[in-house]
C-alpha cells in the first residue's frame, strides 16, 4: 500500500512538472515571436566639457563643420605667404581660408569674438587629420598676438616664411609706393639723415626683418618645436621640396608633388596646379601684385642693410637650427 501510494505521488509530481514546463515554454514562445530587436537610437553627438565648462561636440566624420585653425601662417609680410598658402592648399587634407582675416592683430576684429573667427574658416570634413589654416602676415611682428593665439590653442602649429631681409625690405617699400606714389625714394625712406647714409633702425620695414627678435616673443608662449620656418627663396626655386618639409611638420602624408608646379619666368614665381586630373593639368599663377619690379637701390644702402642684418640673421639661424644663406 505505502509503495503504491508513493509511486502515485511521484506520478502526480511528474505530471505537474511537465505541465508547468509546457506553460513556461508556450509563454516564452509567445513573447519571443512578438519580440522585435530594437533599432539603435539615432546618432547622438558625444559631449565633453572644456576648461570653461562649455560643451564640446564631436560630430560624425562625414559631417561638414567649421573648425578653428590648427595651423596658422603668421608671417612675414612680403616673405611669400601667399605662395606658401597656395602651395599648401594643393594637399587634399589642408583647407585654407580665402582671405587674410587679421583676427589676432586688429583689435576691432578680435572684439568680434572667437565664434566670428571660426565662421571665417572653410567648411571641412570632421574626419581625423584635416588641417584648417589661415594666413595673416603681420601676426609675426605684432606684439600681443602670441598671447592671443595661445589663449585660443596651445597646440596650434605656426608657420613663418622668411626671405633675405634686405630684399624683403625693398619689396615691402615697393608695395607701399604703389599705394602711395608720394613716398620718397627708398634710400630716403629708410634713413634718418639728410645725406641718406644712416639707417633708421626704427623704421617699420627695417624692423620687420629682425626675425630673431620677433621670434623671442613667440617663444614665451610656444616651444620652437611648434614653429616651422620656411625659406622664401627655396619655395620659389624648389617648391615641392620645401613644402615636403611643411608636410612633415604638420604630420601629413605626402600630397604635394613636383608635377604640381611650373615656373613662371616672367613673374619669377612658380605657378600652381588647379586640377586634380593628370591628363589635363591646368596651372594658375600668382596675381599682378606679386613679382613687381623693384626700384634700383644704391649699392651703399644695400651694403648698409646687409651689414645691419648680418648679426640678426645669424641669431635666427641658431634659434631655428637652419642656415638660410642670406650673407653668402
């Protein structure tokens, strides 16, 4: 009797267990069939806070954005900044502003704020490795500009193109003379005595060529590793080679080549490829304001300028560890 009762009890437990399992499986199957794998939520921009507790957004790599420049050509006037910008714009990852913005050296522009400055930049893909660049040649020689740029970005790359300071001064004067035909002769303009024999070292176009002195101000804010000096003479004679040094400085893969340039003997400057098609290359040259004929300057004034600049040139060579061979 006890054994039969025990078997009956086990039988009932087994029946109940099976029934519960069937109910569970049926319910699971019912819910599973109705279950839809949810679609991922729409892309949401990742946000972090900067030092001023303002939100920084990181959009998709395919998005077109306006970024603050991560490289700036800061000088020098009549050193070849336009040619440098045109040459660098040939690189597919370099995007340049169309005009000189003069944000950091003109108080009226600086007062418009950093977002106005950003609005002046080209729209670019936010994919990694893009370089946004502007050029304003007077940045290098204007006091106060290094600090203002440092406040915008401590990591921005800075480019300076320099040329023989004596020739640069004559070129600077030539442009001023075009704008103001009443200017005196070059000799009279840069001297401080009636005999036109004593250089006026405080003259603006003479001061501009003291490259080492200007560089000292920048080194108060930026390490020399963040500042690259381009040879104006080498850019004219060997543009591709000189620009490869800039590519390396900007940590870019090579994108500028010898075939991108042809030399314009009339202007004395290279012309630049405009199209990407190798089959039908079209080149454009610098405008009429470049390559102007310089006035003939007395040799004693040229000698005085060369002598004046010689120790300053040597200072620059030591500071940037490159000899530009201006005194040879």
